[in-house]
C-alpha cells in the first residue's frame, strides 16, 4: 500500500479506498488460504497421524476461512484508521 501510494502519488483516503477492488480481495484470500491450508493439513497429519483426516480437516478449513478472510479484508478496507 505505501509503495503504491508513492508510485501513484495518492494523497487521500478516497483515492486509496478505491484502489482495493473486491476481486483483489478474492485473489488475496485464495493465495493466503493455500498457504494456510497446507499448514493446517501438515499440523493435522502430525497430530492425528492420519493423512485422510488431515485432508478432511484442511478441506473444511479451506472454504470457511477463505470466506471469513474475504469479509474481514473488505471490512478493514472500509476503516480509515492507519491509512493516509
């Protein structure tokens, strides 16, 4: 965000708020969930010792946390605090 503001010379909140589109939040959600789900699967496998259980936990977690992250990201995009 800071580098983008410097490059594009953004100076106010309204310009910054419009730069983060919902599609960007979706792509960020998916990329983060891939990392998070691999982590969850590995931890589940270590704890349970069962690959099938680990992948089951990872599959459920993938969907729920991606949805939660999307709404969390959109909410934070509307909060002015910490933005210039």
